[in-house]
C-alpha cells in the first residue's frame, strides 16, 4: 500500500472523529491563537486583520476571517466531506470556502486541480500534515508551485524531543521530556509491556496501528524544517516554537506535545519558473 493510500485509508476511517474530542478543540484553539497573534510574521497582506483575533477557531479555519477565498485539498474523501459540511453549517458558501479530494503530491494532477483557481494563492497552509508526507521537500515544492510569487507557506507540526508524558489525570510528568508519540506500535518488537494479544484485540490499538502506517516521521527539528523549506526554494524562512505545550490522547496514550510553526515565501523573482511549471 502506498503512503498516499495509507493516509486516505486512515483518515477516511476516522473522518470527523479526528477532531471532535474536547482536547482537540483545545489544541485547535491554541494553534489558532498562536497564528492569529502572528499575522505580520506570515508576511502577506491579509484582510480584516482588526477582527476575530480572539474568537474561536471556527472549526479550525485559522485564517478564515483574514482571507477572501479558501480552497482545501485533501486526499481523504471523508475529511473533505466533513470540512465542507462544517463550512456549510457555519453559513459559508462554497464560493468562499470549499475543499476537493486530491493528492497534492501526485505527478499528474486531476483536471479539477490543474485549473487556474488552484494556483496563484497568497497563502498555503498545512496543519499537522507534513509528518504524513513521504518527501517533505517535494511536498513543500508542490505547494510553492501553487503560490503566487511572494506568497507564503505556513505549516504547523510537532517538535522532535518536545513531548512530555502525562499521568492518568493528564498532568505532565516532570522530567519525562522526549519522544513519546508512537511508542505503542506493537509490530516493532518494543511494545513496552503490551502483549500482541492485547493490541490485536483492542480496536483502539488497531486504529493506532493504521495511524502509525500513515506517519513517516512523528516530529521535526527546528533546523530540519528550515532546511527542507530552503531546499524547496522558499525564502524568508522562519521556524518558531510554541511556548505552550498541547495535550493530546492517542488510543489511551496521554501526552503533552510541543508544536512548531514555520513559514517561507515564494521568491518574488520566481515568475519565470512559474511560467515553465504551468
Ligand atoms: C493530521 S491530518 C490534519 C488535518 C487538518 N489539516 C488539521 O490541521 O486538523 C493530516 C491530513 O493530511 C491529509 N493528507 C495526507 N497525505 C496527503 C496528500 N498526499 N495530499 C493531500 N492530503 C493529504 C490526510 O488525509 C489528513 O486529512
């Protein structure tokens, strides 16, 4: 199974259950607040920047209040359906916000995604996506091709070594800093005390197994992200670490994670390349 298939399969299985947990709403809110406090840092001319700065994340559409049109692309039909259903129930028409199914990194793009309305964006954003992508330089390059010269790519993902274990009550365990996100993968032979029988019988572990299959790296270093943005041809690259950690649960595994935010801009003189790419 290709990684693209693994991603489609995993996210189709979880669909809207992906972010309907109370702890996930909190994660979304923290990322929303962090990015809305840094609109200048993104470096593109947003609209309505005086408004909505502390309102809730409107189902995760962090930049929604500051842009005119949003176009989503996701490989999972279920994630796309959920996204569009939420936009409609928030009263937003498809002309303003709409997502379509597509593999952003496929060599051949389907007709719908090769049209001019899917290019020349001021901003491209990927939330918690890059740890699922096989070739992060290729991924960043594909996104760059969809930006106008001067347009920005903004991503958020997890910081390597930035996890803390949480106790039963969800409180961070002092001195537990490290990588704790994927340690219960029962096929790796270091199953940390969980027997194969338990893992195989427990549906939560099987979902975790599918999640692990769709993840390439669980986290990134600040330098690593800077490097792959630069290699993909971005300029004005900056990677910052969110001070506040976020609390997450995966199949009974309670952890606090650290999030990094990264941005880069398509060079203004990238026009010639734009022409030859199209
Ligand atoms: C962890 S989810 C993040 C969802 C959302 N961006 C957020 O911030 O909550 C990662 C998403 O990346 C999508 N994805 C993975 N590979 C992809 C690809 N090649 N093209 C488009 N979407 C992809 C998955 O289907 C999934 O919805």
